């Protein structure tokens, strides 16, 4: 047993000796290998043809930017004046002494009673009928152009 231990000690000592820097990856210098292919910088020119190497299923259609972007409206005020026409729902129309009142439900689940001339965030009420309300949506562009669109909200769809 003593002979076996004496043979084991020199083997353990050899394992703990410092490694040669040429074989030690931590101390070895990094070698940079140049590519055997020389790139000349020539680009593919399609000549108005489709690139045969592009996957058509992964291509997305390019969206053209708006030529005349909409002017920002700013911070919306609280209540019905800060809601868009698309967000409100016409609940009903009330008539009293020849004056029409439209009842809308806003995004906050409250009922609002509006008359002709009252404003929403993106337009105003121009006409109230027995079963429909006509609104004018105003869009201002940065070029100064104003686009007015007529929106009709009905109680019952036709």
C-alpha cells in the first residue's frame, strides 16, 4: 500500500504544475484568421426585378408616410369634451318644447345630454333628428388644411 501511495504522489504533483502558456487557453494570444473569400463590395442590382433570394411570405408591405400629417389635438379635457365620436354611443333623443337633446354614453359609462352646437374632442353636433344625430368631424393638417367629415349616429341601424 505504501508503494501504491508513493506512485500516486508524483502524478498528483504533475497535475498541479503550471501549464505551458502555449497550450493554456487563458494565457494564449488570440489569433485572428482572415477569411479566404475577398469581398469586393459589389451590391446586387435588381434592374426592377424581384430578388430571387427573398422570402415573399416574410416581406411586409411598406406603408407610405402621410404626406400631410394630422396636427396633434393636445391633451383632451375631462368629460364628454375629451371623447372622440367613435368612442361615444347614442342612447336616445329627447324632445321638449321644440328643442332636441341627444343622450350619449361616454367611455366612462356616464350619460351625457348634448344639444346642437355642443362639442366633442374631434368635432361638434350639427343636427339632431328623432332617430339620428349628425356630427361634423374636423381634422386639421399641419399644412393648415381643414377636412370636415359628416358622421351620422343612428339609434337603430338601417
